[in-house]
């Protein structure tokens, strides 16, 4: 069954790559490994999974009537606006955030480390017009807790990725994170999704 | 410790203010001699209720900018402290603030954060209101109500609204003082920063999130706490964000802070790379006095929770673009607030269209969103609110012992008590004195 896409930002017309295709499993493994690295604070290892021209965005979402769309600001061409929100990153700024996470001796907020758990699922893979690049959409559920907080905060989002096959393997070239909440329970700052 | 030329403490010290359920008077929460405030104010549901009336019930609070609702029918849901307010433009072009409470049986008439509509229809009994709050239609009017039933008695509650230089202020009071009176000496600076040109909002809203802390933790810091940079943001020095990597601890403590008693507002200009008493600082001072006031980066705090900051952003061609940031911290109860929720960034309305189309709240990689710096602050505010909740909090105090005294640069023409130089605790104590003033006023 091929799902008709109604989610914003997805290019219609790309060929579905089904879960019987070995590339589907390869991409699922890539996303699983990525989540593993982030849950273990291995930010610089995670940076090796992204391309130097990475565009990493997580726009803000608003609660709007159905006729006004899905709640993300869009351009006139119905592309989702980036540049505000929670993240609007390139490689350099992701690298700096990685340093903020683990490198400064006085990162009081980051030590003790919060405990995070990322669950990645609901993968849909499509080819793209660019040779060697795939469109991968997945769901993420991340729990985060600190101190003796008995109930973790959580966040859910849909990620729309472009994954590129390079000579060193698969790499994340673009990520647009479409969050479900319009008001997050906590900042989830510096915790990449 | 009582510095007469800074503030008129004597008048305030004569007031006891309200008495809390355990018999403590508000007066007992403050030590004017030592400049201390009881930690319990940072988490006391009873004090919070008093604040909702005495502080938020009378304050002019920034809700947004007229360029966010340019067309008739445009609406944005905003919060005036804890009260949801519909900010909307009526058919006649006027900007109206309406409480989101149907006058019939109390349901919410607006369910979305923004949009465009000329009619707000209540989902309960289908009463219909226009963008000025006027009740324009009810089902079965003839069958239900007497012939002389007057619809004008049943409009959506209107909230006092004043727009100045495009900035929209709201006030919950039935008889608010004028915005000019409320701004007091801040008016001089506000007009200098916002008057004289038209501004327009650029897209890309900030992401909203709750900080698990009392609103006063951030409001206190916004009254000129520069010292916290060496503590909470020490990692930023270590990572080279301010000055040279591993730079001296004096960096970032040099500021011009302007308190504006009795208004409770203040503004500050800080020089992250300035070392006190250095040649570099002398040059910065000279530059500051020679540049127009609106071409520097000011952090503007309007009591209790509004910000109207001014900045400059470098453009690709090397020129600088003026920016203005409007923001109101929104309390969600005694131990949460939304830090960025009502933030909007403005640029001059005559910015060339091609440039405008490319402007983002933050260029890619420009450090938008929930930065490490925000996290460091949030963590501390959460921490204070946590300790304030304990029984011991009644014995602990917030302390402001660093006295610098006013220091006005020669030739400075603006009003206010000016603290120029190495930052001390004086401006924050002004903030607390104003809070005391408001909480104990009749």
C-alpha cells in the first residue's frame, strides 16, 4: 500500500521504497545508530553522520483552524518556513552546540547529564530525483528526565530527512523536524532530535 | 546601605502591605537595610494570587505589534499574564483586545492561535461576535429574548488597549492609568528607540516552551544581573563566545544600566568584550556617546514581564540592520512560565523587499532557538523555584549587597538613575523596591 502524503514539505511523486527493499533496512539501521549515539551523549560521533552542508531545522508550531493548514509558517510556495523555532542549524552551529553539550568544564546544566531515550519508528522511504539521495520520514519519541523527576518529559515529532549515500556510507544531509506540541513541557535544549 | 539618592525607601518602609495566612506581613519579607528579600516569594501560591491582582491586574503589558495583524479580521491569541486575550483588527482598522470568554455562559469563543475571521462564533449556543467584540447575532433571538433585549450589553469583554509606535499594550484594569504615566521616564527611551520610523514583523516565531520556574526569577535577572554571566554562562567563556577563549573574568561585567524609579522599568547596554579601566573601554564610551541612541543594542525591561529590546544585525553586504525585539514572559501559575511565547522581531518597514524576503528571525546557524545560554539560565531559575518551595525558604533570603552607586557619564542626556561601569546589584534592588511598591500600594 502506498500512502498518499498529506504531510507538509514532502515531495509528491517520488517512488516509494518498500520495506522489502534492502535500502529500507539500511536506512532504518542508520537512524537507529544515530539515536543510539545521541542517547549516549556522543555528539561528535553523531556529527560524523551528517554532511558538511547539513540543513537542520525545527520550526515552531501553532494551533490553527484546519483551513489554515498544519500550524507551521509557510512561504507562498507552501514550503515550511525555517529560521526561528527551536533549531535552524548548519554544520558549524551544530558543532558548537555539540561543544556546549560536552566540552566546557562549567556546563552546569549538562552535568549531571539528563537521561534521554529516543525511540525512532514509522519509517517511510522514498527515492528522490537526486541519484544517491533518499527521502526518509520517521517518527521520534524522546523521553528526558533529570534529578529524581518521577515522570519524564517527552516530545514527539515527525522527521523529514534527506539521506545521502557518500563514499563513507549514508549521511544525513537535511532534517526538518515537525513537532506535535505547540508548547513544550520543557526546553529540551541541546537535545538533538 | 540606604542610599537616599537612589530611591525613596522611607515611604515604602512605612507600609506593611498585605498579611499572609501564616501572619507574616509583606513588610517582613523585605529587609531594606541589608537589601534582602525572603526566598519564599519565589514560590508562594498566596503571594502569586496577590501578584495576579496587584501586579498583573494593573500593568500595561506588551502583547505584540500592529504589523502582526495587518488586515481587518486578522487575530492573534495572546496572554496578558494568565488571561487569554484575542488581539484583533476590526473592519474599521482599529486594534481591539477581547477576553476569550463568552459573556453568555463562559465558553471560549476562539480556539486557534492566529488566523483571520470577521466573526467569532461561540461553540456552545452560537452567539456571534465581530472583531470589536460586539454581539452581532444570536440564534432564535425573537423567540428567546424580550423585544427590548439590548445586545450591546452582551459583547465580548473589552480589555484596555493602547498602541504606541505600533507596539500594542494591554491592561486588565477597568480604570488603568495612561500608558505614558505607566512608562514614566522610560517613555523618553521608548520613543527614542521606537518612534521616528515604522517597524514591521519578520516571520519565524520562536519555539514555545515552559520553564519550570517562577516568573520573578527571570524578571529579577532582567533588572540588570550581569554577574550571572561568569557563573551560569561560564561555559560560554570557556567555549570562546565572549571575548578570547579563557578570557578574564572581568569580561562581560561592564555595563551601562539605567534604572527609572518610580516606574520600575530599566534598560541596559553591556559590552561583552570590555575590560574596565582599559583604553578599549574608553573608546567604547566615546563611541557610545557619539552614536545615536537607537543604533546600539539595548536590553529594555518594562515591569513586570515585558521586553522591548533594540539591536543591530550585520547584513551580508557589511551594513547593519536595526532590529527590535518585543517579548513578554507569560506566567503559567506560580512555578512555570513561557519564556519566548509572545516574542516578535521587528525590522524597519522600509527595508527593501528583496532583503525582507530573505530575513529570518535568525539566519541559519545564527544561534536561534533554545540555545545553551537559555538552558543555563532556565536551569538556575528552576533551581531557585525548587528551593523556594521548601519550608526552609521562610528563613532564607535573596541578597543584593553589592553597592556601586550612580555614575552618570558626562553628557548623557536621558533620564534615570544611571549606573555606568562595573555592574553591581543596585539596579536589581530598584526592581525589588518597585515590586514592593506595587504589592503594598492601596
